């Protein structure tokens, strides 16, 4: 077992309430339950010795490993090719799309031999609560129960297993056509034991899961040029969404570094208003109205909860159940991925001021007017109160979209998105004939535009810049300016900004967020290019009519996806994936870029 496999050497499985990562060598090295943001059960990805893992694979260093998804599903297949035979490992979690949270989550692993003879070894070594909690093992014939404070994990196997200290191990030799299964069920210690699995029963569950995903994907209305990448991104977004509330998490993991050995190691298992709001547009583009509606309801609940208070109507992120407390702490006992410390639990950025979130929230509602109509009059009152508040509070420095920790600035992107908030609010008020202080909103909208044009533009850089005053630093977040309608995508000043970004932020079609050396962000070290920004760059190029570089950049970006079509947050200097994995923002921006580029290419053909 590799101490730390590359971040990209993983596939994602999940049941719509939590998720697990499986390496291309058959190791579950990340799994938290019962929710995405729950304490980990397997976390070897953050500490090989203390984190815990679940292995089912041939113990043969000469084995060649290949990994793929069963078509149009979240069922992961890992193939092992050896001189003695070819084996397959099939990993999945039975999906649960109900609105009811559950403490019971099942991870199923089926091994089978398709050629020759293959011996599979099994090791199950959980380390509960990020490796901080001890556990006891109750071993029975072909089943076992791990017990830790507040949680237990049942392991049931169709082949013999044995104690290895407080852990489990076993092995099974399978001839061609033979199968075996291991089922891990995490549940409440006081709940009933799961039923004993059989090979036939597990096989039926496999096809039930495959049918669920394939039916869901058939609901997509995407008919463009890149169905494989778009469908995989849609499935990934679905896997990263907490079904009971409709809230997507930013990523399935925590603590994975933006620079190996560096300190930019954040916990992304929460719901960002920004990411979720932009996912609404991506989901609507594909025709997944139910998922888009669920998030807007979640967002509306957050606004209603703040009604009548004196503080901000929204904070930038929440837990998947909507709770706002995300206290950040350091897990000092974990060494971090390849020594990337500190490993952070929680996220202190939740306390930051980021004014752009109001624009993204209103953008989501206005882009899907069929969603806004469902809010009704009471929902409109909540939205209008939020815009009334913003009219008095938009002109302030904030921490900005990238959650910098170097102090507040007058970020241009934050102003642009405040403009978008008022612009969309005015559109909704007019479309639905709702009462609103439209004169006040119009004054705020126009004041913001004038301010950005005068203070957000740099004659030195011939571009719109990151923040007012100081150095003329470029920022890739501004690639959203034409998408939200702040500026025409072919305005000369915007085309000049695109050219400036191409000179300073783009490297072999990959795009950096900004230059930390030119604009210190309060953190040590550097980072890779942001995959989100590359797809925003494609979107902006397509809107500007620069279709050849847009399409080439989009196609090249596909070569940076991992072997099963997943993206982390960043791409490193050697093409390696960095940061938490997989990242929802990257996949939703891929969908947005594909839709925009398809439309532009179709118009050119017509």
C-alpha cells in the first residue's frame, strides 16, 4: 500500500449523504460518516499511520491496476491484471435520495475473478474521529463490529476474516467466475444489526444502484459535443450534494494541500453560498430542476433565519444542515498528506465578510425564474429585505472571493457581484410585479458600476484589476464579469483585460487565481493553477468570440482530468492535481463552459 498515492489516483463513491475515496489500488483511504462533514472513519490520505484504511486487493506488486466507472453511474470498478489472472473490485454505496437524514451508511465491496485465478487480501483498519478515538472489536464468524464512542461499524464478509489486534484481515482466492463480498455498515450503536449479505443479494444491490444513476443521467438535456465529461461532472455534483437538504459541499475531503508541504490545507466539506448558487445555473442548463430547486430552498431558509437580526443576512458557508458554526481547529496529531501540515478541521473563513455572495445568490434565483416563482410573496419579502440591507452596506472592504487572510480590500469582484445582486433583484421585481424600493436599488446598482469603471480599471495594466488602489494585480474571478452582464463580452476594455490575463495569469491554457507575490494573501507558499478559473477563462473566451483558443483550452483541460474524469481544485507545476478532491466548483464550471462553448460553436455554424 502506497503511503500517499497521488491525489488524482482516486475514484469517488457515495450515497448522497456522505462519500468515500478509493485508490486505483483498491484502498479506501477517506471516508467520513454519517455525513460529509462528520468525523472520519478512514483517513489514511491525511496520515498513513494514524488515519485508518480499508484495503481489498491482490497483494502482488507486479499487478497492473486500472480504474473506471460503470457507464453513467457512480459504481467504481478497479481492475487488477496479473500473470495469474485478472480480478475486478466493484465499489459503491446504495444511493439514498430521500430528504430524511440517516445514521446508517453502507459501503459495498465486491471482488471477482474474470480470468485465471486471483487471491484478494482484505485489511480493515478504521480509526474513528480523525484517529483520536479508540475502538473495540467484537469478532464473530464472518462478521465483526467495531465500536467507538457514538458510532459503530459492522463488517460482514462472504469469506473468513480474522482479528489483527483491534483490526481485521482476511483473504480469498477466486477462480474465474467466482465472487466474494465485504460490506461495511456504519450505524448508531443502539440500532439493529444489518442483514447478512449474500453474493446474490449484493449483486442485486449493485444493479439497483446502477439503474438509479443511469435513470438520473438520462434526465439530462445536454446534447452537446462533450457528453462524457459533462455527464461525469453532473454525477460528481450529485454525489457531492447532501440529499436531505439539497446543499452541495465544496469537496468530499479536508486537508488536502494546494501546495505539497505547505499550509494551504482547508476543510471543504461545507456548503458555500457562492458555489451552491452557481451550481444552480449549471444544473438548470442540464435540466435538473429538482436539484436546483432544493438548493434555492436551502438558501431561502438561511435568509429567513437571519430576518430581523442586525447582522449580515448571509455568511459565506454553512454546514450541510444549515448550521452556521464551523469553528476551525488544528488536528496536530495528523502529519498531513505527504507532510502537508497543519491539517485543519472546520473553516474560519465562515466568519469572513464576502459581499459577492449576495450577487451569486440573486444570480441563481434570477437565472431560474421558475425557481424564484416558487418562493411566493413571503420569499420575496426576505429577498427584498436582503437587498435593502445591501444598499446600505455594499461599499465596504471585504476579504473577497478567495478568502484571503491578509486583510480586507476593496475587491473589484465583490463590487461587480453586488451590482449583479441589484440588477437581478430589479429584474425579478419587474418580472413578478413585486413591491420593492426600486429607486434605491437602481441608485446602488448604478453607483457600483460607476465606481468599478473609475476605480477598478488600471491604465497601467490596461485591465480591470483585483482591488482598488495599490498594485495593478490581475484576478481571474473577474472572468465572470461578462457572464453576469456587467460588461459586454466584446467591449474593448474587456478584451484588453482578457489579453492582460493571458499574459500574466495563463500558463499553457491553465489559469492562476492571482499572483500571491504581487498581492500578499496572508499565507506562506504558492499554489497551482485553479481549474475553476481555467473553465471560466474558456467561458469568457467563447463569449468574446475567440472560439479557437476557447475550444483548444477546453480540450487541453480534459487531459488534466484524472483517469475517471475527476478534477481536484488545482493543477500543479507538473500537471499533478492538488487540493481537495473532487471539487464541485471545478465540475460545475466545466458544465457552464461546455454549455457556453457549445452555443457559440453552434451559432458560428449557423
